[in-house]
């Protein structure tokens, strides 16, 4: 009697339980799990080509409030078109009444590939589009159907997307192989040379 009971509540800050980024085919899939989602306005997904300058590429609305565990997924589609062999991702967590916070930075590295060989069939030239995670010197060779080397060369390519342009005007019509070798690139592709 005559005593008052004061009850106060404190909103616990968001807990980011995990944040992962992985490559799946030509996409980057980001997954994260949270709890204590009180006062969360948004999860903004940011991407960078150098790990320092980030730009927002998407926003995910929180699932709810309370202490429940929530799992989210965001897919950055066709990451090869980004023109970089390594992409960096982070979450920008927007909480109402709190400062902006960020997740750890995660990276996704593209496997080096020769994405395409064009035109095929070739007449006067052939182009190879090469995506590589690092700048490096590569060598290339053209062989005919019997395996005889008909042309060789080397060049330095940069990290990201490169185009190797090879003159084929003096080659006889037939089937050829383009063999590309470097530190991270090892690729053999066939093409047809027409008149």
C-alpha cells in the first residue's frame, strides 16, 4: 500500500547473427539472419568494386519485430556484367532512432573464364572476351585441326573484363583452337575460319 512499482522497458539493439555472400552461377546470393528486429526501417544492400566506395543496389524490408529469428536473401543478378572480377558486399542497417550501422564486408570472386568467342565462324578476326580476377600476362596460340601451331602471342590483361582481338585473315578455312594460358586463365576454345 502506498508503494508504486515502476516498470521500464529497453529495446535491445538488432543482432545480426550472420551475413554471408556466395557466388551461384552468374549471381551473387547474400543471406543474413537477425534477431531483435525492433525499430528496423530497412536493410540496404551495398556493393563495391574496390572495398572502399559502396553504392546501394537494393533494399529489403524487415520481416517484423520482436526477438524472433528472421532469415533474408538478396540476389545480385548477372554479376559478370558488373565488369569486375571481385565484388564486395555489405549491409547498411537503418534503425529508427539509432545511428546507421554496417555489417562486415563480404566478397565474391568470379571464376576466370573466357565468356565468349566471337564471331564464330570467323573471317578476318576472332575476339575472346576474358574475365579475370587479376592483372596478368597471358599467352595464346592458335592451332589447326592437326594440332600444328599457326599463331602465338602474348599480352597483359587487367583485372575485370578484357577483349583479346586476333587477326585470322591469313588463315586457311578450317577448324582451329584458341589456347589461352595465364596465372588464373586456362582456356581452350574452338572456332571455324571461313573464307
